[in-house]
C-alpha cells in the first residue's frame, strides 16, 4: 500500500469514550518494549509518528492512527511492564477489553512478540485472551534482525509451540531495521479489507 497520509487522530485514556467511525481498524498489542511503535512507523513509512521510547510502559492510552482516510491502526497499551502499579495494570486491562468488545469495525489483532525469546506468561495470556474475545491473533515476531538467519526458523517454531498455535494460524517474522515482513503484513491487511 502507498501511504499518502497518516496521522494520529484520537488518543483515548481510561475514561475517554472510544471514537465512532465505519472504517476498518487493525489493533496492535504487545509487551512493553517489543517494538510496537517501530512496527507502526515502518508500516506507515514514517520515522516517528508513533512515539518510540527507551522507557517501557510509556503507552498508557489507546492511540488511533488514520491512514489514507480509509483505515485505522490502533496502538494498544503495552502489557507486562513490572514497574507499573497493579491498579494501573487493571485499568489498562479494562480499557483494552472495553475496546475489543465495543469496536464494531475491528478486523484483526496483531500480537507482537520478540522473536529472540520464548513467549512469556504475559504473551501466552494475551494470546489466549484475544482468542477468548473472539479474534484470531496474527503473531508478528519482532526484532528479527537481531538473529542470525539460520536461527529464525528455530525461533519461529519455539513461538508457535509456546503459544499453542494451530497450523493455519499466521506468524510473520518482522524487522523494523530491514523492513522485512512489512509487505507481508500489508498484503494481509489489504486481503482482510477486501473480504
């Protein structure tokens, strides 16, 4: 997809009401520091529209990016950051759950997991929780450039097994550095929009 325009349109906090529109939404979930902002920027061909941070747990809102006036990327708050207070974590959970239940135009949830590590308990819980909420998460294995090419297949297998993915479930290895996986993600998004 050629990105003609992309902008951060709405930021929703814990008490905000969710925006209402009829264009398809694609949500991005993942642990703090997994590279969510880097992925969103790479997909939008922007350097810093989605703010990247060296501090995990920075995104505490749901951010809606409007792309080409035809679809939305929805950046969900990162989970699993240990320094975050329990009360805040619970509010995040409530906020994300409310979004998953209320959005009538959410087409797909992308779950980002660091390809270098086995899925954490938080990753597994999030994967199951997305399924429980009625969606089939597409797993994006980030930070692929940090591995040797020969290690990729082994790590992909480790992620698929660790999450209990079915054969037909989609996992896309991705690198924000080399942009590998970008086209595959866009092809999937375009296919979902057309269906």
